[in-house]
C-alpha cells in the first residue's frame, strides 16, 4: 500500500474522519467540565487548607482538605476513574458525566495546591496591613490577597489544564470513544497503526499548541499590570 | 489609654524549645503621649508593639485599651483595630490598588464613611503630605519615602485614636528618612497618641514624651528624653547609647 492509500484508509474511507471529530469532541467536553469542576473544588479546598484559628492552629476543615488531597494524589487517576465508574456511580450509564466528575475531583486536588501556593506567595505584610486597619480576614482575602494571588495562579493553572486534556486519554477504560480510543479502534480495523496513531498525536499537539499561545497572551496581559 | 499588664510572649522554635520574647511587661500609655521604644535587635520591641493591636497574640497578660480588655477572646478585635493605626517597616501598601483606593478601602468597607467622604478625607490628607498628584498611581511606581507617607495617611484615614509605628524609617534610603519623620512630627504636634519603635535617636530626643529602653524582653529603663540620653542609669543602656550615638 502506498502512503496515500494508508492515509485514505485511516481518515477518509467509511467517513472515518467523523469518528476523529466526535473523539475530539468527547475529549474536549470531558476536559472542559472537569476543568471547571476542578477549579471550583480547588479554590474551596485551598481556602479550607489555609483556614486557621486566630492563634494559628489548624481547623477541622484543614484536616478534611489535607485528607482529600492526600487520597487523590496518592492513587492513580485510572484507578480513580474505574472506581467512579464501577463502584461509586455504577448506577449511571452516562460515561461523560462519570469521567468529568472523576477528572474534576482529581484535578481539584492539584488546583488546590496551585491556588494555595499562589496565595501564600503574596507577601504576608499585605494581610497584616489589612487586619491592622480593622478589616476582617475574609475581607482582606477578597479585596487584597486574591487579586494579587491570581497573577501567581494563572500560569500553573494553564499547565494543569493542559495536563488534564492529555490525561483524558484513559477514558477508553470506561468505554468512552475519545480521540485516543477512536484512533486505536481505527488502527485495529485497518491493520495499520501508523496513520491513526500519529494522526491523533498531531491533533492533540495542535489543540495544546493553541492553548499554549492563548495562555501566553493572558500571562503577558497580567504582567503588564505590574509594569504600570 | 492603653494599659499593659504582665505581657508575655513566647514563640515555639522548630526544635520545641521556647523562645521568651516578652517577659512580663507592665506599662501605661496615656492619651497624647508619644512613646518611643528603642533597643537592640531581638530585644522584643517590635513584638511588644505588635501585641498592642494583637497582630501577635500574647501568650499571657492583658492589654486594656480604653477600658476594654482586648486580649479577652470575646472582644471584637477588628473594632479595636479601627481605632488604632499601624505603620510598618515595609510599608505594606496594597499593591493591587491605586493610592486613592488604598486610602479609602477600609473606611468605606467598614462603613465609617461613605465613598465621597472618604475621598474628601483622603484628598485633604494627601495634600498635607504633598502627594496629591500620586492619587491615581499604583504603589509600585512610588519611592520608599512616598510609600511610607502614603501608609501613614492610610492609617489616618480611619481617624485613629492612637498610631503605632514599627520601625517606619528602617527600610528607607537615608535621603528619604527626613520626609517621613517630618510627617510623624507634624502628627505629634497635632496631639496624636503615638507609640514608635525606631532607631532614630534624634526623633526620640525631639518628639518623645517618654523613651523606653528594651532588652531581653523587658523594659530596662524609662525616662524623659533629656534624662534618658544625658543621664542613663543602667550599664546596659550606657553601652547601647555609646554605640548608637
């Protein structure tokens, strides 16, 4: 077979390109839902982890958050996905929902560490100044600390989202036809792994390259605010 | 106005040993007084000052502000802090806000003034320190001296009854020390009650009603500036003065 015939077999014959498109759709759908969920969980957990009493002792929220982050970081995400699919949400047959939840809960742990580090990197004098004026801890956090922490948080958060997109390649384990699984299926149908697998790799690469460029623009904008 | 009773503060070191920074301080600050606290590094003077508005929570002892025991857990410390201004060594202006927003944030959010009143007050105070032209810039573009003058104004916008200064000139270029001290002198002349931790002996001599000498977590000596500098009692203070004067 010529290279051209292999290309046709992998992408054009039997309208196979439609499979790749729906695969990309599923990949992005899961990544997007999981990303949003991860950010929500991450922010809440970060604040829980940073909560302490007035004399600096950890609170019960603190222990809960630490426990969650430890569990998530201490187990493989494939296993978390399988547990979610076969045990926790065994009654659901909505694979995208289950995968989004699983990845969202997973990502939340990493996002929480990113947010926590971003908040801790803000000079502690900022909090002291706010408190010395009579502002509450929450008000100082909201008006002073978080707006400054965002600059520290955005770059690693973008990185986490990129990781998340690639990590969704394991949803084939719960029979979702994402980009990776589609490519694999085409390969077994045509007895030719080269074209579909390299093709899928190129598609992932393009998606992430576009995201990287977007992130670069955002980062430069944020930095500009510093140079005024 | 502020009564300090048996104030102790201990920090736990990572190796579990205890570092006693304040060892039972008793002192009474009256309205209108300007107390200047001097002493070597590590003597506990900054910790003493930070205990006065509970930025450090004392290990034991009491601080009574205007009849209210602020070390009591039931006291709303935020309400107390509204009445006590604080100026830091590192300025700590809010980097994400313009100068004007730095000044008006707390009075407006705490509903002490509405936005118009707060802006008027801020404008008037900025004029007094000759920085009105900086109202709309961000702190990053200011010099150290300008930042510290703004920080003083930020506290003043709350109409405090007492002002605490934690080494306000120690992080400044020598050239800029004067402009900050001038603002503080002005404030003293206006009758503000002040507690100032500083290494500026000239300021202590000129402005203080009382000078305290702290070392190893105790107040070793307390006197009027004339007596303090010309007639020191303890050997430790004599030694200290011989080094810094």
